[in-house]
C-alpha cells in the first residue's frame, strides 16, 4: 500500500513538474534584447466556426486543447476559412519597464487583441484590413500593437485573427519599440531604392515606345507598373499611403487581380520579346488560353470586390484552386516558351531566360509561402522584390541593346530605302530621257523630213501657174510660211527634248551653244561662266542640270526684259553650284512663283536633293542653286 501511494505521489509530482516546465517554455521572458521570436512561445486554436467568443477560447487554452506552431516567424495555414486564436504569456524579468511592438503582416482582415488582467480578459485593440486605416493603433504599413510590460511583471495576451476567404499568412515581429521603428525606417529606405529603379524603368520604357513605336516597350512599362503596385501592396505601402487618404479605393487594391494581372502581362511581354507566334511555337495557343483564364480570373475578382459578393466555402475553394493552377501553368509556360526560343537559336531568348529566372524563383518563393508549401524567405526584403528587380534591370539593358540594334537597323533600312528610291527615280528619269530622245529623233527624222519634203513641194510649184493668179500666189506663200514656222517649231521642240550636240559635246559646250544662239537672235546678252571638271557629273545629273539652266534662260528671255544676264556653273569637290543673274524688272512674287517654269525647276532641284534660293527686286533677279554630288 505504501508503494502504491509512493507511485501516485511521484506520478503527480512528475506531471506537475512537466506542466510547470511547459508553462515556462510557453512564457516569453523579456530581457534587454532588442528583438524576440514570439511565435515559438505562442499556442493557437483553430476556430472552424469563426465566431468563438474569447471566454470559450480562454477555457480551451486552460484545458490544454491547443496546438503549437511549427514555424519561428510566420504562421501559415494556407487556404483556410477558419479563424485562429493565439495565446502568449509575456514576463518582464528586467528591472525596468519595457515598451515593445508586436507587428503582424497587414494581410489579415480582422485582428482583435485581448489582455488578461487578473481573472478578466479585456479587449485592447480591434483592427485589421476590414477596418479603417485610422483604427490602427500605430500608423504603419503593418498592424502594430503596443505591449507595455512593467518591471518584474507577467501578462497574458490573446489574439484573434480571421480572414474572410483567403490565405492565412501571418509573419510576426516582436521588437523593442525604438528598434522596431529603426528597422522600419531601413525597410522604407530599401523599398524606396527598389521603387526608384522600377519608376526609372517605366519612364525609360515609355521613352523607347514613343521613339520606336514598338508596342513591346509600352506593354513592358505596363508590366513593370503592375509589378510595382503589387510589390507595394504585398509590403503594405499602398495601403498606408492610399487607403489612409482614399478609403474608397479599397476595391482597386485587391492583391488577387494585381497578382494575376502581373502574370498575364508577363506572358504577353514574353511573347512580344521572343516573337512567339502560332507558326513558330507549339506553346503559343496554350499560352493564349492561360492568358484568357487569367483575364477571366481578374474579371471575377473585380466583380467580387466592387459588388462585395459573398461566396460560400466551396466556390471560394474552387476559385482559389483555379487561380493556383492557372498561375503555376503560367510560370511553366513562361519558362517553356523562352526555352523553346533558346533551342531555336534566339540570342534574345537567352538573355530573357536569364532575366526571368530570377523573377520566377523570387515569385514562386512568395507564392509557395502564401499557400503554405514553404515558410522561408530567400533574401531581404523578400525573394519576389529582389528577383523581379534583377529581372527588370537585366531586361532593361537588353531592351536598351535592342533599341540600339533596332535604331541601327532602322537607319540602315532608311539608307537602303533612300538608295532604292534614288535608283527608282534615276530609272524613271532615264526612261523619260530615253523617251524624250526617241521623240526628238522621230520629230527630227520623220516629222522634220516630211515637213522638209512639203516645203520643197510647195516651193517647186510652177511660177507660170501663179503668175496670173494673185490669190493662188498669196495662198501658197502663206502655206509656205506656215510650213517654215512648223519646221522651226519642230526643230525647237526637238532641241528642247534632247539637244543634238549634247551626247557628243557634253554639258558645258551644249550650254555655250545654247547661249550663243540666244545672243545671236535676242535682246538679252548672256555671259556663261563655267568652272571645274564636268566629268564629275553623271549623265542623269548632266541632262537634269541642262534642263534646269535652260528653263532659267527661257524665263529670263520671256519675262525679265533684261539687257544683260550671267549664268555661272561651278563643279566643286562635293557639290554643284548654279548662279543666274539678270538686270531685268524682277519677279512678281504673287504670280511667277506659281508658274510652271519655276515649279519644273524646283522639282528637278528636289530630285537632285539640292536647294534653290531666289532673290528678286526692281534691279533684277538672282537664282542660286546648290546641289550635292
């Protein structure tokens, strides 16, 4: 009997000691440290009913019906429709009072903090994403709770967390108040650097779009902007700076459709960057299907947010699972599409694959944390921010190189186009000159010969037949006069179409002969000054120059009423210069500038890529033409 009593005594003592050790392990001891891992000291209860009162939660904790988290900093229940109660005992062993901040990631719809004083559990703070920003006890991107612990004292806190229908992802931070705000300042500074990089890339991409008119740069700017907005939402920045002043925009800051929108734009930019099309990629149609599903998912989220639609657990689960599957499929197709282009030999795809590898790894890091598969953060501030920033920097350099390449290609194409246009124009002019030459030869050989025969025929009529017939004599004299005029006109037209001595004599001599003819039978005396080597002038240029100068000469003869005129043609090293001057009455600027003659001159100067300057006044007119060669 004594043995049994001893056994029972030892068992009760051992159980009591275990309970005491367990309570001691669950208690967080505050010393002089700046930060603490609070989650390992917490216990939690899952409330599937979502309406458990605090009294019942306290009873369950006291009866030992709770669980311990298996993580150090982040509580992650994945997709859940339950509420959760947390309990932590905090004991200040320091000799002075301590003020600490309990920080919780802002992706929680409802947070209720209770403090146990004696036998009473009283509410301290009600806040959460479903509450106005002003409900936060400390204005911050996260939910911060003041935990004031006097020296040598112990307090018990209860925390109720609930999401309406979402991932339950709750990183905890527990730091000295000053240390917490200092770390937040550093966090803001780091995020400001990343934000500056993203904004610079957005502006630069828009510049490239307006410079090149390439839609890739426009959609890339949209993608970077959407990514920036999501990253700021994920870190709580947009909620702090937007919802604080504009609570009505809460529906627009739903992370779900920004998350899926980033993936949709990511896929589209990949297709534009790698030139993925139906005829060159076996993943094209599947990628388009995923993009359509992402678009439908975004549209559904927008409707739910705007109209505050409440879905039951089954529909919510289906919606979440569909989103997860489509998102993962998007990541796979993103990599598959780029790898396919790498295999096809695209150098741009190699750069793109290197860039997006960082973004995909960082994005999947955050994504797997949210859905509960992992509970790690690869880098600070988080894998997604760093990964996407590296991706965007690499792609920005790639797009810059692409811009330089496209600009060179555009310049080369422009040069080739100009050359083709020049060749085409020269062919047209050459064809016109050949036709002019044919017409001139036909006029000279056929029409001229016929007119010569007609003139001879009329001239050889017997004089005795017209001696007594004055009417007949005058008639044939008039006919002969008309024939002579027509012959002169045909000769003049033929000469204008192609001077007979142009091919054999060259430009300088042909112009000199033309001026000699004008000096022999006109009222204006011309002087012709020539400089340089006419062999530098190509045949097409030579005949065009002749027509320009001949038109200028005709204008002087017909309109200038000048007694003297000078024509100067200079062949320089890299250009031609034509200067004509007369001492006539000048030009009427309202009429003559619209004349066919000047229009013909201007069009021929334009063909030779030259410029024409005209100076006209009461003392005469000067034309200066410069033509590059």
